[in-house]
């Protein structure tokens, strides 16, 4: 120990020895300082002061409202209630959560004389969506018939202003878009779609083919069916022995393999002598034969 002390005094100057001793004293003081000053106890949280127990509100998120606590933010929900789709007002459809475009489609359908006979008819409204229809379906209430016992002066929702018997018939192969629009439940877009489909077919050979047009629901077809007049004489027929694949490919009933197989069969076996020979083509079933035969001739 004496040797160490002697070495300490001989190796360092007086200023260096003072610095080392001072640094050692600071280290010892810092080591024992926490024991000299005990930590204060945290304040008790009472029922009267619950603000200390609540977590701090989160910062707003740039991605939306996900960070807002549920107790501070609730998404508004659509109000569901029993309703008659044949009489419900514009504001009523709004309360049910329908989009403005869908509401206008329903109102125009009713203005043209369309009527919802069953809840399923509501599901055929363009733009409604399957999910929304399933949500509304349990709430649909459609009376079986108008209440004729009501006093005069009360509006009868199903009363028609013009008797059907007085309305003119519509020729299915000669009517233009304006004639189709005059029918209940047919708008301008649907009328254009009917005429375009008729042109691709070469005409309707039966009234039931009108139902094939995309957008015509069963309820609308039932309303207009009695107003339609068949015109089979106006059908455009194709010569089975000269029609080519390109022309057949544009016809809705010949698209696909039949458009190429018919000319190929004719080239391999010669000209058709009767239309029944079409049944020898592999893809031509009895149902297909009945559909295409009105559009072919020898």
C-alpha cells in the first residue's frame, strides 16, 4: 500500500492528483445519491377524479376515422321499416339507404305503370344490388289488391289513369323506340336495347322472345304482354345453302360452334335439300333446331 501511494504521488502532478480525487468523490456521491432522496409516491386516483384514469385521445389518422374511439364516433345507420314499394316516396327510399340513381329508376318504373307484385320484383331493379335487396326483402309489404272501400278523395296507388283496352297494340317487328317507350315499365335505354336485339335476330318470331332482352323483368313483361302483336311476316331469313360463317356469327342463336359447323357440314355433304337435315349437325339438339328454324330457308 505504501508502495502504491508513493507511486501515485511520483507519477502524477499535484493538479492531476486533485482531478482524480475529485472525480472519484463524484462517482461515490452519484452511487449513493438515490438512497438519500426516496421517490415520491404516485397520487391516488379517486372516483371524483376519473380523468387521470382515461387514456389520452389518439392522434387523428390520415387514413380516415379508424383511430377515433367507438365512444366518440358512430357511423350513421339506415333506418329499416315496413314499406310498400308501390307507394313509398322518394324520401322513404332515401331513408332505406338507396342511391339516388336507383331511386329514380324505381320512380320512373312506377310512373310508366309498373307495379311490384311480389318482393322478388324489387330484386330485379337495375342497380339495387343483391346485398341491399336481401336487407330490404323482409320489410316489403305489398297488399294483395287496392282497398276499394276507402272513402273517395283518398289516393288509390294502383288505380290506372288509362284502361289497358284503349291503348294501341305494338307490333314487335315494326315498332320503333318511341312505341316501345310508350309501354309501361319501358324506358329509353331498354327500348333501344329491344330494337338492337331484334335487329340482330332478324325479327321476333314470337312474343315470348321479347322477354329475352336483358333488363326486362317478369313483372314488366306480364304488364306489356297483352299489348304486343306478333308479326312473323317481317322476319328476315337466311338461305341455309349460301349463308356464311361471318353472317351466322352475328346472330344470337348461331354464335359459337354452330356458326362454323353449318357451312362446314354443307361443304362436306353438299347443299341441304330440306331443313330437317340440320339435325344431323352434332351440336343441333331439338331445342336448338326449334329456335333456329324460323330464321332459315332453302
